[in-house]
């Protein structure tokens, strides 16, 4: 086993190395992170099937991390998990219990995000040359649309009857799709179509990964909190905030103009 894998837990190594992987290898990485560590103990064939890649891709992914092959990767994973202590139980109090659970889910969501996916999402959404289409999960999609449209032009909401709009997608466009459980086949179909048109797909999903992840360039999973969308909302707000930072002065000017116009429209 190569010494490079001793940088931390294997999950952390996978997150940090995601940007070095090929697109097919990133699919393997995301399946592993979505069901860590259990997915790492599956056979090469089973893991390949879950990721939608070939068996050799799984082996190449293991060697990219510094292992001699997939069995060596599994030995490293077994060594890491053999001494893992069980997680402490959440406090069960009327109000603090759900709040603690949501806060913990938010922390784990942020800690579990691969830097590659975060930077790629910000880069795509801050590129003013690209049209951005937001679809799926109506509440979250509408919120992200509001956040982005106030800081940059060319942002659109894709409604249930927007087939004509989606038909115009090109390789210069970005589709931002939301698909949280229960996963919607329509979102997967939309992501598949966008990928075929060579548009970039940014997917906000749950830790278990929507089937649409197979067609996404960037996957941003959030851990589910009991009866709450808090982690997903916090994630999209953080990404939108980074987009505003990347846009710099232009984004701040557009935001100020939008706030001024909103105040004028609300005036009696």
C-alpha cells in the first residue's frame, strides 16, 4: 500500500483527490462516499454496477489513491474501521434534540463535501457567459434562483411544462437540478438530456445520491435531517455566497440594484 493514503481517513483522502480523478473514477468515489464505509467492502463488480462504470475503472481508482489494487484498498479500509467507536446518541429533548440533529447534519454535510465539487460548482455558476437553468425540488430551486438571479444575469427556472426551454440547452449552459428523496424520475431524465447536450449538470441531492448523479458533472450531497431541509438550504446558501464572492464588484452592484428596485416597487 502506498504511503500517500496515510493523510487521514480514506473518506477524507477520496474527497481531497476527487479533482485528480477521471469523470468515471469520480462516479466510483461518489458511490463510496455516499455509503461509506460499507460500499468499500463490496466486490469490484458490484461497486462498478452501482457507479455505472466498468470493473477496471474501480481498480484504477484504487491505484490512483496509492493502493496496489482493490483488495489492498479493502485491507486499508478494514484496518481503518476496525477501531471505530460508535457515534454517540443524539440527545432526545423536545426542542434541542431536533436542533442538535440538524446542526450535526449541517456540519457533516460541509465536512463531507469534496473541494473539487465545491470549486467546480462555484466556477460554473459564476461564469456569466453561461445560461443557468434551475430545476427540481420546487422550494429549493426557487430559492436558489432568487439568490443567483440577484447577482448575475441569465438565470432561469425550469417549470414542469418547460420542455421547449430545455430543448434549447447547449454545451455552454448549466443545469442545476435538485433531487432529494423520494427521488423523481423526471429529474434524472432531465439530467440525462442535459448531459447528452453536453451541458454541465450540477446536482444537489441527498447523501444516498439520486440516480441523476450518473449524469452530473458536479454532485453536492447534503445529509438528511429529521423532517428538515436545513442542511440542503445551508449548502445552497453557502454556494450562492461563494458565487457572489467570485463575481466580485459586478455581483455586488447587481445585488444593490435589485434591492433598490425591490424597495421602489414596495413603496406606496
